[in-house]
C-alpha cells in the first residue's frame, strides 16, 4: 500500500510541457528517453501523471482515444513509475484513475510480462499477442510485386478511409499527424487504388515501422521493404503473432525477436476492425 503522503499526491493531466519529465521517467526505469514519441503521444492523447514534490514525476501514462465524437476505444500506454517509488501501489492507483475516468469506453493496452498481473487484477483480459522485432533489414530473395511509393497530400482521404475500415474506429487525429511525426509515409497501390500504407518514424537509433496496414501479407512485405530501402537505420516493429508468414520473412531478412507483449482489452471481448489487414500499430503505446 502507498504511504499516506504518496497516496494523497494528486493525479493531474500532463501536457507537452511535461515531455522532458516523461523522458526522464523513462530513463529512470531503464527505457530509452523517446522524447519524439512522448511529444506525439502527449499531443494526440491525454497524459496523466503524479508529481514528485522533490522534482520530476512519480508516475505517468498516456491514453489515446479513438472515435469521431464519443470515444469508441482508448489505448493506454507508457505506464511508468519512478524506481524510488516502485512497488508502493502507485501504478495501480494511476491505472484505477484512468479506468474510472474513461467510464464505459472500452480500453486496450500492450502489457509486458511484468505489467500483466496488475492489468489482470484491474479486469483486463488477454486477447492477443504481439512480437517486437528489431534489426537491419537485408534485401534478399524474390521481392513482392507490389507497387509502392511515397504518400502525397492527395492520398490522405483514401488512407483515412482504409485505416478506419481496418482499425475499426476513426483515428484521423493520429493519421494526420504522421507526415510530421514520421520520416517516411508510403502507400501500396493496385490499379491506382491504395491497398496499404505504412510509416517509419524515428525512435532513438532506429526507425519504427507503424502503422502497417495492408490488404495481405505480400503488400505488408512490399511496404516494409520499401521503407527499409529508404533508411540506413535498423528497423523495429511490433507484429501481431497471427501474421506468422510476415514474422518469418522479416527474420529471414535480419530482424530478430526482442520481446513479446500481451494485447489486453477491458470492456470489450476483442478489438474492433480487421486484424488480418492490421499488421503493426503506430506504437504499442497507442494501439
């Protein structure tokens, strides 16, 4: 149980002004600072945190809501507690606050093995699994015969339409931020029709591939190969384990398994949308 003083410290909304403090908290727990990602999440979503009277943050997390008006789904991510306050119930308190604040909105998150017991205690259920892979992509073998190119402003309407079909909810506020957030945004075409899209955004010394939306595995492969061809950084992404063929393919080309996360939901039996065309999230923190 938290000490009385710790239990009384207020939970507040975070803003972009807290970006450096959030990055400090990441570093405190041995995570990369990821300031670029924190900035994206704090502007596209809602941050919650507890201040340490001695400076910095005791705890933080971000909630990203989806839906045109009332949220139809919300993703919880970047749940962190400073090392000096670990195992005192702070993370549980912050998560209970988030669950309460979101009311009847269904929630989802990607849980590490360490975080999973807390989320199960709060009522989250495991509904899937994602594998993080990372490494230098090495071209080889027959490449998919799919046309890919850099996205343009004229593609936005088609990208948003496809994304909503596949994701199962409107995420205009995420997709429209991708051109500024990502170093690459590419589309796949068939007969002039967009059948997939993917972004690669900078995170420390890697490029994270996400989102990755594609008609089928061959289109997903083509998009990853096209992103890899335009960067000299290692690639990192989190792929739904049901996409076994894609995971085998990226491993054959140099990416290695790093970790597995449980995909969990609260208030909904499974995620909306079409998982067969949803290969990787923007980031596991935002679903």
